[in-house]
C-alpha cells in the first residue's frame, strides 16, 4: 500500500527521470558563461545547467556571484562561480584556468559581457575613453576569452564558442552608436574565427538579441511612452525575456548544432536583422 509521502516521492523521481532524458543533452559537458549573475548570461548559465552541463558563472562582484550561485544551486544545478571582470586579462585567464582545474576540462564558452557607458548622438557622446572601454569589453575581451578557451576545448576533442552580439550590430541604435559598432565587430569576429576553430573541431556562432527585458535595456521597456514606441518596431508585439536567448545557445552548443558555424542567430521577435 502506497502512503501519500511514498507517492509524492515516486512522482518526484519520475519527474526527475523524465527531465534527465529530455534535458540531458549537455551531460558531461563543462561550460563557462561570462557576465552571468543576472540577465541573459544568467538565463544561459541556468539553461546549460538544466541541460546537464557543469557551469562556471562569473561577474565583477562577489556578492552577485554568491547570490546567483545560491539560486542556481537551489535548483540542484551543478555550478561554480568566481569574480571575473571581462576587461581584466588576468581575470580572464584565471576564469578559464580555474574552470579546467575544478571540472577537469572545458567544452563550451559563452562570451556575454558588454559595456555601454554612454548614451546620446555618436559625435556628441563618444569620448576616446568611452570608445576604448566599449571596445575593450565588447570586442577585445570576447576575442581573448575565445583565444584562452580554444586550446582547452580542442583537448576535449572539440566543442563550442558563442558570442553575444546585438540587433544593434545589424541596425545601429542612433543613441548607442559606439556600442552598436562594437556589436557589428562581433559579427565579423564570429566569421573571422571560423577557419582556425573549424580545424580544432570547435563551432563558433553568435546570438543577436533584440530588446530583452533586463536591467541593461530597462530605459527601453520600463517607461510606458518609450516602451510603446519601441514595441512598434517589434513585429511579434512583445519584448523578449532572457530565456528566449538561452534555448538557442543550448542548441548551438549541443551535438545538434555542431555543423552550424560562423552564423549569428537573431532573437528579436522579427526586428530587421540584415546589414
Ligand atoms: N538586454 C538586451 O536588450 C540586450 C539586447 C542585445 C544584446 N544584449 C547583450 O546581452 C549581453 C547581456 O546583457 P544583459 O541585458 O543580460 O545585461 P544585464 O542584465 O545588465 O546583466 C549584466 C551582467 O553582466 C555582469 N557584468 C557587467 N559588466 C561586466 C564586466 N565588465 N565583466 C564581467 N561581468 C560583467 C553583471 O554583473 P556585475 O555587475 O556583478 O559585474 C551582470 O551579471 C550583453 O552583451 C548585451 O550587449 C542585451
């Protein structure tokens, strides 16, 4: 005779087994996701973890790393975390080395960090210092994360790299000029890395989110009048959420995505995405 608690226990076990078989496509894989204590990076880290990967999360602030780790671990995901400022070369190297040390190797890199310190017409708002900061974090760091990660991924027989660019890389936002140019550069970086990474059995792709509801984009969706105007440019009639990006990344880094390389997937609800 089943007691109520036995029934609940059995139901939980069945649910876990079902989720293991449907969501385990990344089991045995190790992933690094940069800038992943909130927003799109966090959703990607969570999804890769749900799909079976061991995930190293990171961001600039220890308290954010601790909070994100606690949340992810409360879902029984296998995650670790550390501080890594994407603009600091020693932090980039430590993030990759520490991941390999803790988990025994690396299969997947998702380079998600970006900076946007200025807002306004491009000629008026862009100081040399702002330009350097934007390109240091958004382009240079992405390249050096990939350069650092690639030999480790190759040692595992291959794997995947994903950059996070933006719809602004296709159609520059008027008040985010330098940021938009940096995101266009990432489209080029994705293509430029294909020949050598293909030889290492690594596919390299990018996602280009549209307007996704995170802290980064809140000026666009939090103020009702601005949100109303922004929504007119989105055929599907809603802003995206971070989870809209996470499943695409999980696919690109899975076995099913391995023959896709050098591509950028626009996740925009239909906004224009051609150069
Ligand atoms: N949201 C959108 O609508 C949208 C659209 C297109 C593209 N994107 C791109 O998506 C990516 C993520 O944006 P998001 O909207 O998810 O941002 P978000 O919600 O503001 O999250 C930013 C995350 O990055 C971390 N971070 C910020 N600067 C960092 C740095 N220099 N080094 C390491 N970590 C850093 C933050 O934690 P700490 O503060 O602890 O560092 C936080 O975890 C960016 O590349 C952005 O350009 C976003």
